[in-house]
């Protein structure tokens, strides 16, 4: 059986951008991968993101999403750290 890869665009904002060392990148994952798989892959590639994994919110195609969502070819996933405001 051949594993099919999908590509997703990943955007990092604020502290997540600092931790990743980039504001955006493209990541290849196996077909059927979930947001949680992307979070794990990003944490492995950018260890600074691991510390934020419990507080970061994720948006898929501009819609806040849980880690169980299945990703599809061409999706855009944004890492949104908490924002302080007044």
C-alpha cells in the first residue's frame, strides 16, 4: 500500500512565530493526518513550540478547530498563541 502525502500551509503568529523561527512553512503529512499530527510534527521540528502546546489555539482555514480534525490537501493551519489585552 502506498502512503499518499498531503501538503498543508502552516502560519505561526506572535510567540509561536518566535518559537518556530519562521512565520510560515509548508508541511507534508500522510493522508488522513489530524491537526494533532501536525502539532506533533511542528513540535519536533521546532522544539520551542512544545512548551506552548497546551495554550495555543489552532485554526484550520480561518476556523478555530480542535486537534481531532482531519487535514486535507491545501489546508492552512494557524498557530494562535494567547493574546493579552487591556
